[in-house]
C-alpha cells in the first residue's frame, strides 16, 4: 500500500508552503472551531501566532449535529480566515465537507481538512487527493486504525496529495469526556505509515482543562504536532467553547510544550 511503511520506509515530511510537518519538530495549528467574523479571526490569529502556532485553523463549513445549529460563514469565512492568516504570517487549515466545494476551499486553504464524519466518504477522499494539497485526515468517530489507514489510501492512490493523520478521539461507552482520546494511535500509525500524525486534544476530550495535559501527552507519544481550538472569549464562542482555550491558558500550554520538546 502507498501509505504503508513497507512501501516507503522513511518518514514523509509534508511541506505546507514552507512549514514542515513530520521533520521531527512539533507543529501547532490553532484557532477557533468556527470563523465568526473578521475581527474574531484576526484577534485569534494574533493570539495563535504569539503562542508559537504556525498554522491557523477555523471552520467555514461546519459539520453540525443539528441542522438548526450555526453551519458556518462559508466563503465569507474562508476570506476572513485567509486574510487573518496572511496578516500574521500563518498557514491555513480548514474543513471541506462537499466535493462541490473543493476548488473553492482550495483557493483559500493550504491544508484541506477531512472531518471525522467524512473519513469514509470515499468519493470526497478521492477528489481531495487529486488537488495535490496536503490532506488533514481526521479519524472517524468510530473509525478503526485499519479503516483510517484505508481512508488515507484512497487519498494517496488518487493523486499526489500527502496525508496528515489527525487523532481526534473515538466514541466509546465513556461519557465523562466528549470522545475517548486514543493516544496509542500515535505510535501505531507511526509504525504502520510513513505519513505524519498530529493530535487534536480539543475534540479528543471536549473539556478545555483536559486539553493541555493531553497536548503534553501527545508530545510525549511522539506526535508531529497538534491542532487545538482557541478563542478570545470561549464562553461566547458560536461552537465548541467548552473545549476552547483562551489566550492565557493557550499561552501557558504552549510554554509547557516548548519546555517538553527541548527536553525530548
Ligand atoms: C472540527 O475540527 O471543528 C471538527 C468538526 O472536528 P471533527 O471532524 O474531528 O469532529
Ligand atoms: Mn470544533
């Protein structure tokens, strides 16, 4: 298989327009769950940059459980996200939910994110694989490691896009956390595939004060980076405020991670 270690023994380093993922450094992607407006995303981009993130995240097309919940600002959100990232020298990752929106999202984003709910949307995987852009592939809500690797194979076989695996927790019987964060996926994917893997402790736990310890655990497990939700005012966030760090807690976490990384 194209994604397997047997096929390609060396680590693949994914180059996101100059930002390298999988080269032994730890790359942080930070930003709000949803882009809510230009000022909100600019403020968040500044906080992200000051903490040491290299890539700005933010949803413009949102996969919401309820059809009545905020669905995202769509193209307007993509424009704000790109503008804020460019202003602060950051790259962009954002989700593409629909095959018909791939060209649109690819015009604004450096990495195309495939959400957990679309991990086995095989037509979407094949189509994004043809763009050549790096694909951030979230683990499915109840995706096994084997299903996840096969999803990555759909991307790899259809074109030239490299994959970045994103462990974001899986559904189990446990209800104290939003998902069960499966850290063993990090060394397991590293053993089985040459593509990098990052952790998403925000969706992995669903609780903001569990995020920094699980981010540190991600570093210890050997992840190539993380994607984390931050917001200037989490209590008033339009989505996922309960799992978002504010400026202070984000900067504190980034400091801890830097200390850990130099120790390792
Ligand atoms: C997100 O990143 O905001 C998101 C919707 O994540 P997931 O697809 O992992 O649920
Ligand atoms: Mn979210």
